[in-house]
């Protein structure tokens, strides 16, 4: 297939943003204070995470992205705003909530191995979430596709209303779900749970037929057009009323799977916003995921990397 042009695609992303901080260094000794390794930090990196990583993947592909989210009135929030503007060209509308701290995930890494992750987070206030909802209604007419990126951090309290408004406006809604209650995602166009997330909701399965039955039952219950289950080394499976499409993993070295789901939903949205059909969107998203798992940490994929992968 020929890759469509992405430069006119416009995607609206709403969800939980976070700042991913990486402390890189070496471990050469154990602490005398406790039986733990001592990491001597030699480099610090900061990257947009969560829904901000989804947004960055969209602009990396060459499409346009508006991001709506909530951060604290703090240094991490300032850093996130700056990174999105400088690195990605994302139109980042980050509401500031002085009652919370910006979500930060701090990872300590030695020789490409993660030693420890420390999370800082508090849910946003209702007043700020209401202001974000008003922005959503204002920005909706200018979007081709909507992504709701749920990391379970409280930023999508109005998700049912957002889905209803977007679908009423004729906009496809793609949801990256969290938790075990999917009722709030009812009426979305597409849900993209990973294998373990789907198992938490639908229960385990013994074979492909059982998986298909469970997926189609959930898809029908939630009134979805499609359900995409990303299955790690088993590829990804798209369940629609009329068919099931399975895309196998493209064999390559897996370096880091963190953020791969962000790349998948971003690529799906850009493909659909560019006029591609659902099946082609899934095939290209699968290739994009195969590229990004070869990178360390939350990372992005470019259109050129996908073209290169298609030619290999």
C-alpha cells in the first residue's frame, strides 16, 4: 500500500499528561547504608509522557495536533509545556491547577536496565476539568479525529460527554483505555487495549476462537465500530462486526515497550485523518509499533522511518 500524505491531518488529543524523567548512570558498588545499588548519575533526560507522548508521535509523523490536559503550577509543568513547544510543535493547551503536582515518572537506569521508577501524582480539581471540557467543545470542529488517552489519573472525568459530542459531530473517537470499567467508553469508534488490559476486562481465553468471541461481545456491548487488541509478540487483532483482521509482529529486536501503545493510537489517528481505511491504518500502526520498541524509553516514530520499514 502507498502511505497517504499526513500534512493536512488534524488530531485532537485529550488525556493525562506526564513528564518522563530519566537518570542515566553506572552502578559500581552497593550502598554501605542498605543493600541497594548506588547509581552515579551521568546524564538526565526529560521527555513528554502519557497523552503528551501521543501528541508528540502525531507531529513526528507530520500531522497537526492540539493537546488538552491539566498540569500543576510547578517546574515540571513548565518543563512539559516547553518540551512540547520546542520538540514537537504541538499546540499544547495545558490548564494549570495550583492544587496538584504535575505527574512525573522518574526512572533510574544503568546500562539500559531500569533499576527503579518513582511516581509523583495527584488527581486534578473539578473546576480545572470543567474549563478543559469547554476548550474541548471549542476545538472539536477543527479536528478530523479525536484521541482520548486515559492513563487513569483523573484527567478524563468527562469522557462520556466528550465521546457523545465528538460522535454527534461526525468525528471518529479513538480511546486508549484504563481500568476494568469500560462502560464509560461506550459509543467510541475504536478502543485499543493491550493484551493484559483486555484480559482484566474480558477474562482469559484458551484459543483464538474464545478470544474472538470475548472481543466481539465487548465490542457489541460498548457499541464500538471496532476493537483493537495489541498483543505484544503476537501482533495485533482488529475486531469489527463484519470481520477479524490479525497483523503479526514484524520480527525485530525489542528494546523497550514503554510508550508503544501511544505510538499505535497516534498512527491510527493520523492514518484515519488522512483518509485511510481502518485495515490499512492498523497495518501501518503495527509497523510503527515495531519501529518504536527498538528505542529506549518513551519515543516517537517518523513518517520516514515507517517508509523505510515498509521498504525493508
